[in-house]
C-alpha cells in the first residue's frame, strides 16, 4: 500500500519512472546510490505532488530498472544520461532537480551540462568529493582487495559483500540512520538493498564517478541555476562540509540539519519537504515556469 499511486508510469531505455501530480514546476527526484531505489522518496512524493509535478525513477541496478553487466554502464555520466532520458520520456522540458547522496553528482552533471533543462538544484547529503573522512577513505581504497578482516568500514569490500551481503547492508544503514528510533527506515532500506545483488552494486563502485575536488569545482563553476544544499550534522556516511563547500562554490544556500544522519528526507520529512517547497516557490515564476529558461546563479525573487 502506497500513500499515493502514480498518475503515469513508463520506461526510458530500460529505466522505470513514475509521475505524480500536474502542478508547476516539475521536480525530478534523482536516484541515490543503487543500494536503494525510488521508494527512498516515499515521504516526499505525496506531499510535494500536491503542489508540483513530481517525477521519480529507479536507478539502473535496482528496482524495476535494467541491470547491465558491464562496468561502463554504471558511470556517473550514464546515470546523468538516464535522468535526461526520463525527462524526455515523461514529457519534462525542464525541472527542479532534487538529488540525495550520489544523486548530487548526477544533479551537478545535469545542471552544468544541460543548463536549459535545470531550473534549480536541490542536494541532500551530497556525496561530492569536497570533504573527506580519512578512516573511510582508507577502507574505500581497498574495496577490491582480499582482506583478512572486515572490521568497521572494511566491510565496504567487494569480497565481503559476496560472503555476507545482508550483513553489509545492515552495517551501512545502521550508520546511515544515526538518529534514535529509525527502525522502520532501517528495515525499509535493508529490504530495498536486497532487491539488488552484490555483483551489480560492486559495478557502481568501480565505475567512473566524480573523484577529485578540482573536477567537481570545475563543474560547480558552470552551474547557473539556484542551489539549495541540505545536510545532517550527524551524517556518518558523508561529511556535511562537502555540502557547505558545494553551496559556496555554486552561490547557493546551505542548510545544516541538527541531529540528522545521512537520510534527513526519511527521518525529518516534514522539515525537508517544507525546505524544498519554500525554495521552489521562491523561484521566479515567469522565468522558471512560463518561459522555461535557465536562471542566473543564485537568482531569487
């Protein structure tokens, strides 16, 4: 049972999408890492679809979307291309792009390279290489190595996933939800993670992504639309400084949510939904909705 059923569904070159509502403008909810699918937005869709047109889609590698077996199919460039394909298939000329975690990389690529299609960009817990955690970086660097032990973040390892994939999912989402009383969100995400498999998920790690600060900042310089970057101050997956620096680099607004982990849209949906709605409603209506032209960086009413 879902709080709201989609008004339209379809596939765009093997990528499953759903559309809710008919308001203006369209919000394109870009997928996070393929460890989850589009149900990660389930606390946003019913509310936001009462005010806007909302399009969500499953990432390649999870949900109802295709699962190629080659590495190149999981690059960030390809994920951004999927978002553009969904826009075309759903009749979306332009949209406010909303991305969670890895969705920030896809949103940034879209905003930098398809400025006429992106009215504004919202990122939540941005997984961008603008801040680092040395301990996690050491374990991530050994993702494809065979290790004797898999303590802590060394569970982030391809061979461990083959041995105990559900164990990794439980470890990961215990860290993603730092807030007390997150049992439902934790159980949801583990079940969504089980809808893919360790070999497919490993391809998403080994495929090309935005890996350097310089590359990311160069893309930020190309962004011309308003930006809202939201991050929890208790995020144990990605440091909140990355979102702060992203907002500064794009002339955007940064909102730090106290007591929140990596998925504030799930644990604090009312606050996140209101932040998104207020941000979108401040966009110039004539520029953002009627003419569908890109906005100047930071331009607000």
